[in-house]
C-alpha cells in the first residue's frame, strides 16, 4: 500500500470513529446543545493545535535532526583530517609565504567570538605559496594513496548538508587528478607550475577554514579531543607531549 492510499484510508477511519463517538454521546446524554457547544469549542482550538504541531514541535524535531546529522558529518570531517587532511595541510604549510601561522596559534583562551573573528579574517586572507617549496611527488602520493577513502567520503549523503566541506573535497579531487595525469613532476614549465599553484591554493583556503571549523566543534563538544588538537596544531609547531604549561 502506497503512502497516499494509506493516509486516505486512515483519515476516513478516524473521521468515522469521531462521528460514532459524538453519536454515542448524543444517545447517552440526549443533549444536542451541549454536544454542539463542545464541538465548536474544540474546533476553535484546532488552529492552535496545528500551530503547535506543524510549527513549534516540527521546528524542534527538525533542529534535533539537523544536530544529529551535523554531529555525524563532523565525524566524517574528523576522519578526513586524521587520514589525509592534516598531512595535506603540513605539506602546503611548508610553502606558505604569508603569516598565517601567527593567526592560528590557538590557545585555551579562545572563545567562540574569537573563532568567528578568525574565520572571517581567513576567508578574506590572501593565500600565497612558493610552489618550489612543495614536494609535488609527496603530495601526489598522499592523494593517490587515499583516493579510495576520499571517494567513499564523496558518496556519503551527509555531504548534502555541508556545502563548504563538499567544496573542499571537490578541490582536493581536482588537484589529485591534475597531479596523477602528470608522469614527470620534475621538469614542468613555469606556466604549468603556476596552474598547479592555483589548484593548491584553492585547496589550501578550503582546508584552513574547515580545519578551524572542526577545531571549534571539538572545543564545544569534545574537550579531550580539543586538547590534543591544540598540542598537535600544525600552525603552532608545538609538541603533543603534555607539560605543566599545557
């Protein structure tokens, strides 16, 4: 039985049941005035009930469902950074020509307002790298090795809930294809190196923003994971070893 037919049959059964109950009430009490008064009074509350069910309760349920999906999505983002994202970031960071590290030396004092401020700043930041300082073979091998993992991420329907992470994965796939189709990465002309440089910068920008978003998520939800991310922060070049200072 399809959904439309099921809803139609259920509606008819409920209406008939209601009519039978009203008729039974009339047979027992023989008070049509009271019955009509009760019916009209109850009918007056129907719009309020609709308001509560369709707007208030439905919004609450939608919000809960969205939070569950977001939690699962952040698990995927965490798997991405643990498997390939952090290594990718470290490779690109070696070639960074700016002062991005000074912005992302995250401490326990960072609150949500500071995270939002940094995110806004990094969205408008001019990302620049020295392509000569990037080991293209290392980059190619990293992406080739994790291609199957990245494909599984792309197939996950949860990505429909997160445009920014989808953009990051698409940028990473594009870079992987560009590198994979070049057999010799040692003697590329300057024009081709500039092309690859732009592809890497595109990945770099998405990667930094997503990394910051994920760290903030850990801060809000998983303090023990947040602690290790602060100690292993690729922008801070610190030690993961716990000391009295951290």
